[in-house]
């Protein structure tokens, strides 16, 4: 169904829902809060008006403001990509724009990110803005601020990044999705090598490993906690890196993340 039709169906259901709530005795203020519709529109419907609000008048339902359902696995993944390569701007007081930067080299990752943005905020379009070697996937809704309360001025590594309890519950339920988002944005799977001394002398030995690189100590800690919750061994080979190199742990990440594509 085209998006404009979805909006229309959504608007029609809203009128019915508002009238049901009014019949149950709720005040217009409470109906407005629950449905994300201006109070004046609710009052107009209660007086018998049936004009549907324009899309710009509707405040789209939000999992935080209006108890709208949230696609939690997609949210956990998108949280990972946001912490890795995303940021939010507020061009107007009523709007926020979530932008996730994706390298042009990995069209599969970009498509997966776009699907997650649409699943988490189904009423907002996702657009693409080209940059050198990468592109930004952008979606506008003031509720991105509700879903990613880590938004703040300055770089992420220069401020505290702490998950709220409701986010932690989702991450605890879907740690693999969070890791997928983190490693696809700020991580990689590559081949490292070392030398082993054998009877025949020094032998070069190669092994696959995953690296996650982020300047924010808090974001690295979020990554490490998710790895711990899945018993995936890791270590910090450098201050801003998390490395997963043990064979069993790499195999587990191959199931959850895999190479970029
Ligand atoms: Zn909201």
C-alpha cells in the first residue's frame, strides 16, 4: 500500500480511536497525549467533525510518547549503528533528523540500516544524501530524540553515553542485533597474523578477528557488555579498540555479524 494511503488509514483509525476513548470518559488532553494528535483536533472530532488532519498536523505515534509498538530487534540494531556512525540534528524545534552514515562500499549494510530505520519509525521516509565515499541515510521525526536520548551537543566521545533502563532491557533481549549494528558501523572483520616458534623455526600464522574501534569509552563499554552477555571473549589491544580473536568467539560473531557486504 502506498505510504500516503497508509497515512490515510492511520488517520481514519485515529478518529475512531479518539471517539472510543471519549466515549469511555477520557478528557481531550489525555486522548491527545495517548494518540499524538493535537488537543484541538480531538475536540473537533468529538464535536462531530470528520476532517482528517494533514500529515503535518499529526504527531506520529511514538513508542515512548504514545506507547506505539516498537520493532525491538530492529531498534537494537539501529542503536548500534547510531552509536557507531549516527547523529541527530534539530533544524527546527518540532523536527529532529536522524542521519546514519554508510560507506558506499557496503550496499548490503546500507540497505539493512535503511530497513531498520523504516521498521523503527514506519511513518517517516528515509532519504539518501551523497557524500564523498559514503552517504547519509536520513529520517525526520521529532521522536528520534525520544528513541535516542543519547543525543547531545558535541562529539559522542566528549560526553557521557549511558543507556537508559528501557534501552538496556531491549539490548539485553537482543544483544546480537546491537553487536551487528556496532560492528557494521565502527567495526570490521579482518585477518591478523602472528608468528609461532616451531621445530621448523618461526611460522607465520593467520587468523580472523573482529575489531571494534570507537573513541568513546562509554560506547566501547556498551559493546563489551553485550559481548560479555553472550560469553564472547574480547580484549583491548589498544585504548580505542575492542578485539575478538579467539576461535570460538569469532565463530559466534560470524553467526551474529559476519563480514560487511
Ligand atoms: Zn516521542
